[in-house]
């Protein structure tokens, strides 16, 4: 690896210090660093390269899982892998901690790592726009008080009509996120499937469902004309649905590439990270 595109958490108070620390560590092992535009403006004009002309080889995402999810959109556009460095809370998806920065930079420069691929979802919105998700697609009542009604179908066969706070459609990667909080199962990333997890359903009979990764999921709002619902893709608001608008979800041909140093297995991450929730 030679050329690094640096992305960071956008709400930290120590942005300039942290950006300088990470960039200096990368440059000390002979790597070229370019900061994403907002970050370059925040820390001053210290880097002159522009994103559209920068021949990036890897994205280093400094933050938590939210920062890594944001970085995936740039990564799939440029077909490069992502290394996540955790300065957040749990950081389940990121690979290493900030305290291991020096070692991580050396291994990155020496190509001493493995690439792990994760499946993604293509999400077709009612207006035809297509979004790509690594974690999940969430149709929810958002800030509205009333429960919403959502129909979910797999390959045009109705799975159920949910009266609930919403519905989560997630990848195995997303199974350790919002879906898990809603009562969904933890799924190994090697298992290719799509999860449907209702959020606080009114009926006790509604439980999470797992579909084959090759199947197409359709979720349809089934509310009164004036009842809206909010659609989020990987935590980013994509719009408001009303009436009986539909969203179609299927496995994407695009996969994200995550840099792994092989220090921790999937189940070791679960033990080390997710048990923090009970502390």
C-alpha cells in the first residue's frame, strides 16, 4: 500500500490533533496521505491533493462503526479496501485500536494483512434511486408517535404484515447492529443471507426471519395515506415513505473489502465487544 485516503469521525472535538497523529504515523512509514475534503478544511490546508485526482490504494477510517459505514461508500466507488481504526465506543466492525496505530501503519505499508469481503445490499427506492448498504435498511416510524404497518415479502410471497415501530432488513454484517438490538440473531459473516427483524412488533407471533441471499425482499408501507414512515440506509436518512410505497432489496454485485490483521476471530470479537453492553 502506498496512497491512503483518510476519513474521520465528523463530531470529535480533537479532530486536528487526531488527524495529525494518524497522518504522521502513516507518513512515517513512507505512505502518502490525503484527507477527505471536509477534514482538510477543518485542519487547515496542509494537504494539497484532491480526492478526484488522488490514486488511493486504501481508505483508513478513524472513528467507530458509523465512520466505517460512511467510508464504505467511497470504498466501493474506488474499489479499494478499508481499514477501520477505533476511537469510538464498541467499534465492532473496525479492525484495530488507536493505541496500535504504529503497528497497523507498518503492516499496511508492508502488505501484511488479509482482505475479508462482506456482502452488501442494493436498495431500490420508490423513485428508482438505488442505494447500497453494508449493514441494514430500516423502515421506521421515525419521530412520529403512531405505529406503522409494513408488509414484507420474499420473492413476491408475503412473509407478514407487521404493526410495529418498523422493520430492519440486514446483512450478516448488520446482524450485530440494530437488528441484534431488535431481537435478531447474530450471524457469521460467512453465512450469506438476509435478515428481516421487526422493531417492537405489536403481536407476539412476529419473529425475525432469515431469507436466502439470492432472494429479493420487498417491503411496503401499508398505512393510511397521511401516515409517513422514515427510510434509513446504513444509518443515513434516505427519505419519507407514504401510502403504499415499496422498497425492493436484493444482494448487490458489489462487495466491500475490509483489511484484517488476523488478530481476532469473529466469535472473539463478540466476546470482547458485545459483552460490553451488559457492563
